C-alpha cells in the first residue's frame, strides 16, 4: 500500500513553503522517523520524517513551492528492504583492488581479463554515460522530455549530484544561448569588414556574467514585508544615549570562571542587557504596551525577544518570563535558542509573543544605527560595538569602554518623555547592575 507523504503543518498562519532539500533519493528504502526533507517557510524551517518503512517515490523537486498538505512523495510499505547491506559492502571493498589491478594489467597489455583486445584511448565520456546515475524525479523527467535535454549530460546540483528540474531547465537555456552564440560567430562579409562591431558584441556578451538572479526565499520575502509594514504602520522615532560598560566588564572578568563552573556557559553581555530591559520596563510600564486597533494593551509579563542572525535571515526567538530567570538561565536559554535558530530547528511558537526586542549590531562592528520596530511590539533596543573613548568623569578625562544605545519606539504608544526615561533606566541598570537586584 502506498502511504502519502504530505507537507506538514507548521502553524495556522503558514499556508505554503519551499521544499528546501531532500534527505533521501528517489527509490531509497526509508525507515519510520527517518528525516525525509526540509520545508522552508516564511518563518521557520521544518523537518519532515517518514511515517512508515518502505520504498519512497519522490513527486516534487528541491526548490519547488509547495502547499501545506500537498503530497510530495509516496512510501510503499509493502516493499521488502533490499538485500546487499554490510556483507555486500565488504565484498565490494575486497573485490575493488582486484578489479583495479585487472584494469591496469589490461591497459598495459592491450587485452581485458578475458583476453579480448581493448582500446587504450577509450572515450572517457562514453564510460561516464554508462555509469549508473541517480533516478530522475517525475518533475525532472517531464522537463527533460519537454526540452529535449539529455539528463546524462547535465551536472546535478541536488543532493549527491542528483539532477533536478531546475538543472534541466538551466541546461535547456544554456543550449539556446550556445546556439545563438554559434550563429553569431559565423563571420559575415560585414563582420570581416568591420572588426570593431565584433569587439562590441563580445563585450556585450561578457556583461551577462556580471550578475546573477536568485529567487527570494519565503523567509527573506516575509522579513522584507514585515520591515516595510513596520515603517508604514508605526510612527517610528529613535532616541539615543551612551553607556559606560566598565562595571559590566569588571564583573565578567571577576566571576567568569566561577560562573562557567556553576552554569556551564559563559557570562556574556546579553544577560545584563536582558535584565536591564526588564528593570526599565518595570520602571516605565508605558513601554510595555502594544496598540490593538483602538485599544492600548498593557502587558504585565516580560518575554524579551533577542534577534539572531542566521544564513537565511534574521530570526527573533523569545525568552519567556525573564523577570524570573537568573543570569545563568538567560545565557543558557539564549545559547540554545540561537543555536537552534541557526540550524533551522527553532519552533514557530518560540518566535511569537515577545513584548520587547533587543538587537546587537555591535557583533558586526556597527557603531550606531536605528533599529526597526518588531510589531506588534512598541519598542526595540539597539546595541552597538564597545569602544574605548575619552569621557569626562568628575572633571577628569578618562578612557572608558563606551557603547551607543538606540531605542526606536512607536510614538503613537510612547511619548518622548517615557522613551528618554526608559533609555536612561537602561543606562543606569548597566552602569550599576545592583539596581536590577534591588529594583531601585
């Protein structure tokens, strides 16, 4: 019986995605709970697993846009697992050196192992054509039939060199371009008389290699939509301040070894900033609000979102109830969420429900920026690089590790006085971390 492999649901708001990569090949024997493919949506990347043992037949290509619930493969659970496991592998390994030796001997004597004469200059391309290739998916096979492209001559970009539908289409385009190029290279009487025109045409052809076109991923499109919507739908204003991180650096240096020994993770800067944000939100509750149609919703919890940069774009996982977490728990949670975000394993519910966001452009060397609000939140704090700068303290010039802070906020919800006060509370909590413990 054939069991349908459907695109799994990853949340009510997600209706489609891109089949980012297959973990198996067409015709493979899979076991229950084996990973089959990765689905990339506009919010997360989800792994799909097999629901039964059997032979799998793929019905979609890598890169195809698929709907939630769409059938992308079938598993024949009545099929027996093919023979040729470890014993066959060992036998092949043993026979391989003998076959190589026989081939070398045949090449030197001009005869194969049966005594038949062989050609020393045998065409290598012919050899490659007879070698077994990965089976084509139905979509790739259709593309090959429609375009007339020979799949055996196409270099596959899929997993393990598998030829995909897009490879076939690109090869077809390449053949068209080559055909046009051959015609243009036929010298006419005019070309012989005007060599300058040939030079101009060659330069024009070369310009085609200077750019590439790549379709945006669902996640990148979604990020762009949210950024534009944030700028369009909020009255964004940014206020700045600077903070002296001398005390934070001293505490980290003094207690780092003991902290690592107890919590198994390093004491970073982010836990101080999360605690400072909770402290400031308590002191200025107007910032811990969101606008919902014609109502202002006051939050009484402290779920802080921390922006994480990944290869596929910026993700913002949320740390829950940060007012109840210690520094060690914050550092451990951030490390876990950041790692899973980069591996594409963070869950959709871990990206939702934050009340305030912290983003750190300083790790990339940013000195100053204006962060974009993450709706429906009303404010976001931007961290920047730490630089030793001369500052005046008690009438004396001293060199201190300074950081610029930027608070972007929705002016419809938060007035300038509250925003400036909030940022000053952040500064106080970082320059004197004991305030976060005593809440003064």
